[in-house]
C-alpha cells in the first residue's frame, strides 16, 4: 500500500494536519473505507501527484459503509490515443521508437506512421513492426514534419480521442506512459501537457516540467514535443501545422494554447528527446533550410498576431514580445534560441 498526500482536496480526512489518500491494488474496499480516508484503486503508481483526487481515478470520495454503495467505483474511461510518427531517414532509431510504444501497458492506441520520402530503409522497418489497425503512409512529395503530421490526421480512425506526436528518433521513457496519460485525461481536457526528458551523452535526464496555472503560462512554455491534444481541437484548420518549415511546432503550440478551453498537466517526463541524433534538423543550425524556417516563423507569428489582435490583451502582449524575439532570431541567422 502507498499513501499519497493531497493538499488541494477540501473534504479529505486529516491526520497530523496532513490529508491522506490510500493507494491500493487488490485490498478489500470495505476494510479500507473503515479508515475514513479516500481510497483510490491505481494499478501502477510510481508517485502520487498532489492533485490526484480531483481526477477521480476509481476514487471513493464520499461513500460510507452506511450507504452500502462502497463497491460502486466510478467508471474509468479508456481514451483511444492516436500516436503520429513522422519520419525521414531514421531507420536506425525506428526500432527503439516502435518498441517503446508496443511495450506500453495501456493498449488502446493506434499508430499512424508517415514517411516523408525517405531514401533509406525506414519504410521497410516500419512494415516489419506495423500491421493493421496501425497505418503506414508514404508521401510522394517532401512536406517536412508539419506536413507529415497534417497528413496523418487524415488517416486517424474515427474513434481516436486524443493525438500524441512522437518523432521517429525519440521514444517513451517507460512502459507506463500511455497509462499515466490516460489516467490524467479522465477530466477530458482539451490539452494535456507532459514532462520532457532528454537523452544526451548516454544519459536520460529531465529537461522540462510543466508548471502551468493558466493558458498564458502554457503559451509561454515549452513549444515542442510532449502535448496530448484532443483530436477535435488538433484537427481544426486553424490549428494545423505549418508546412515547408523546420519550426512547425512553435506556431502550432501558440494556436493550441490560445484556442483550448481546458488543460491538465502531467509533470512526469513522458517523452524522451534524443539529443544524440546528429541527423536531426535541430542540430543543423547553419543550414539554409533552418535559416529560411526562422524567417518563415517570424511571418507565421505576425499572421497569428494580426488574426488575434484585440481579442485578449495578455495574448497580444505575449505575441508582441514573441515578434520582437523572432526579429532577433532572424538577425542572427536563426541561432539565437529563446
């Protein structure tokens, strides 16, 4: 049995001025309820977030033995997650990427692999791993990551609820990632922001932990990988990725944060960003495509600013600052990151 402390719950019983929740696997509910503490059935639990009770994950919040309904747990939802994997010439990392997905304890997912006109054996490797209902899409013209992800949207099954993008040179940090994600999706947020790890010099370390209290915090936060987005939001025309650029994540992140109505955070690192891939476009900062993408990003931010100007003063202020920083990036050839 594990005990988690929840500081935000209003009605959780207290001992020694702390609020407690029992985390259990196969223990009798009747015995647990006699403790008068919240009881949460949670099959895998490496740690307990302080806000866990608000997600009501199989949580007996106000049931008593006298009510005789202590065995009626709220129904837990199993959301179908569409995992989009864009790829260009990453045959050497695909096996690790695919294995990290198929080793997940949570199985309600589908993969859409989109190959962006690779010249290596990437598609051959993908066909070894991916069988129906998973899908392989081979693009005929190069569209970069943004175009590959947009194309993947068209191939998602109708019953997919959420979308997660995983680059083909990256991987999940452990086998519980999708289970942890689904647990945190129980409130059905538009977006779930997750923690990020990086792999560098043979070590995996935490790179980023989302600490967001509102949409403006999120807007200023990490704009890259690690977001779980409700399909109906991600696939809206105004939220699609920009194509023909290497900085497709930045504009899409802004739009998702501006248009979302609700969000949650999962502080655990989920996504491992591979910083040892010397073929990654993010390592080629002097490349012409990177520099032109920097100019393109400035134009994309300007367009978003003109679209949104006057609707929300705080969004206006942020986009004005972003425009200023984008101008600095252009002046330095795209090497000044912020």
